[in-house]
């Protein structure tokens, strides 16, 4: 008996490959987002540390003006970096949304072809079963005919 050969197998392989690429890209973009979250946390911690030092400097009787100005400037720089990270996260969020849409579409394409393949496989197997049953019936009929002739 011949084995089933899905005529769209090359297209299915291509669509599976495209789906895998979409998954990898989504994983990479999610990792980028996680890295940005970590970077933002480090910047916020550094900014809070600068603000704490600024508060400590202003609590004493004598205020170190140049030290306070340096910490205030550095705190402002860190706040700017935090805003830049937030902007990059917004861009990454858009990329994540696009990657997810592409992945859903690619997965739907694969599932559609797999469904067609399964349907064709069932039809092929049903046809093979019918042919096998017909052959058995023919063999039985010819054997029965040979017995009757004797």
C-alpha cells in the first residue's frame, strides 16, 4: 500500500518555519523588555540614593552647596534616563503587540494547513480501506467460485 503524501507539505514546512521565527522574535523582544525593566529599576534605585544623599546633606547645620548641586544635577540626569527607558519600553510594547499578531496569524496559517492535511489523510485512509475491502471481497468471490465449479 502506498503511503500518504500531503501535496502541500513544502508549504506547511514554510509556514511552520515562519511561525517559529515569529516565536523567536517575540521571545527576543520580550527579553529586551525585561532588560529595560531591569535598567529602569537600577536607574530609579540610583536616583533614590542621590535624593537620599541630598536630603542627608540638607539636614545638617552646614549645607554643602556644591555637593547638593552635584547630587541634584545627577538626580535630574537619572530622571531623564528613566524617561528615555520608558520611551523605549513603549516602542518595545508596540513591537510585542506586532509580534503577537504575526505569531497568531502564522499559527492560524499552520493550523489551517494541518487541518487540510488531516482531512486529506483521513480521505486517503478511507479510500485505502475501501480498496482493501474490495480486494478481499474479490479474493473471497473468486475462491467461492472455484469451490462451486468443483
